[in-house]
């Protein structure tokens, strides 16, 4: 079996980046991946301005707290003042440009006024509460870099420098195929021996979370002919095929064999729990300069599918879109309770942080207990063969770390 690190490395080494791009408005860019580095069209701020509500003045006019200045003008944000005369001050508000001659602002709570006379309660330093022109960015400087998965803060920066739209990588087209004769879609009567198809909804939502355009996945019957046919059909117009179920060693598990018949198998089985029987290959016969369509087959147990998607599919589809930093990042915390049944594989245990900042493990780590990933807010990354006792330090990966990039 491959280790987790080996499997991720092999997946990422084989990614074919999507080259097609499109331009979208800022309001449509959230979650998309930036195709080319963007540069500022303006200097921000474009002039020295006030960081506080207060009074703008020339520092050289102030000799101490007994100095009295005369307030000659009032400058709200969006207005331009006039040049300050000697020993003059201007009432100014946050974001308003400094009048010519001013170089310092005293916040309003550090001074007092009587009529048009300004008195100092605290002696300021030169340049206090002033935002200098260009201190955030200068015209022509880079503000957003290619490969960035765009979030609210990135769109805010884009708007602040006058950009109205952004070039983004085309969304990956993913075919989602869920296998299993036992599956029914919600809304149908639950017949004996049947279960509702939760994997379809989990995996579709995950794919959409990471910027994919998903073809509605049909349920594929548990027979080899149907599996081969579904894979071959999906390869015609997709960048990736994602399957759920049918990857183990049972007589009704046909995905691995179908990949071998319809294309090429790259690897099968990873030393990970949950999720050992993950399969990766390609559909369609490769020709010189052209590869087949990649296919990743996830286990059918709901938790296994969820966890292996985050570990293996997430970095793969982000790298397809040009995101380079796809590494899982963990934090060190203490365990709140014990895990005394270690596995020979690397484990990813459902857990959540309690009020003390400790990772509390879910009581039932079975791969079919979907409620555990609702209860939890992350995974403990546990090395092979390691028991955990309350108080031990463990590596915790918050779900927000997976979804935040």
C-alpha cells in the first residue's frame, strides 16, 4: 500500500492543469482561482489622509500641550480642504485628505475646543494618525497573484484598486458516479435492504465547494458492464471522473476492473484509515501527447468518502485550477480523551475542539457513522500504531483549514 504522502505526491505529479480561462465580474469571482497576476491601477491611498476623527495641523506649529491653534475649516471624507495658514488646524474626519501643510492629526479624544480654539490634552508625535499616500499599494504594483483562490478579502482588494472583473481558470468539469444496487435517492420509499444515497449529496457539495462544475451523477448498478459503460461515457466531456463505492475486493466491486479495461490503473490501496481502497487511474487509451481522463474512485462508506475527498481529491482539483499551496496544515493541541485501538495505517480521527482548546475524539470512529463529521470540526492526524491518552499532544486539522484554501 502507498503511504498518504506517496499517494498525494503521485496524484499531484500527474495533474494536467486547466489552461482555459474566462473573465468574470467581481461579484461572480468568489471561490474561483485567479488565472493571471493583477496589478493596481491606482495608488492607495492616493493622498495623505486621516486615520482618525480629530484635527489636522502642522507639527512645527505645536511647541507643547499649552499650544493653542485656530480651527479654520472642516473636512469630511470625500472633500478637499484648503491650505493651512500658520498656527491653524482643520477639523477632519476618518478618510478625509489632509489639507496642504498638515502632517499630523490628533484624535478628538486627545484634545478640546472652545469656539475655534484647539487645545492639546496630550502632546502628539509628528505623523500621528496619518495614512500616507501609497502606504498600502502604489500604482503598477502587484495586488493579487495567479493561483489565488479568491475570497472576500481578495475581492475587496481588487475593488479598492479599481478592478471591475478578474480572469479566472475555467471550472473543472467533473462527472460524479455513485455505484451500488442498494442505493435509493431520498423521496423514494425505503425498501428492505436499501439505503438512501447520501454520498451523492456529500460529494457533489464538496466538488462545488472547490470550484467544480458537476454533472449530475447517476447511480451505477453493481455490474461490470454498466460500470465500464458509465466510465467510458463520462470520459467524453469531463476533466475528471469521481466515483463512490465499488473499489474494494468484493464480488460486487467493479470500479478497479473497469478502469483496467477502459484505461489504465495507476494505484490502488492507501495505508490510511478510513479509506484504504482508494483507486486512481485514467479512462481512455492514451496517445502520444495526450492522456486519458483521470478517474479517482473513493470508498463507499460515507465517512471514508468524505475524509478521502479532503485528503486526496481536494488537492488534486485545486492543483488542476492552478493553486500551488494545497498542503494540509495542522495545529498541535492536547487530546481530551483516549484512543486505545491504534491501526497499522495512518488514521484520521473525527474530533472537535472543546472549551479548553483540547481535541475531543468522537466515540464511534466507524467509517459509516456520517453524524461524526457533523459533530466534529476537524480530524486528528494520528501516525500508524499510536495510541492516544488524554493529555497527549496530537496534530489536529480543522475542517476550516481544508475549506479555507
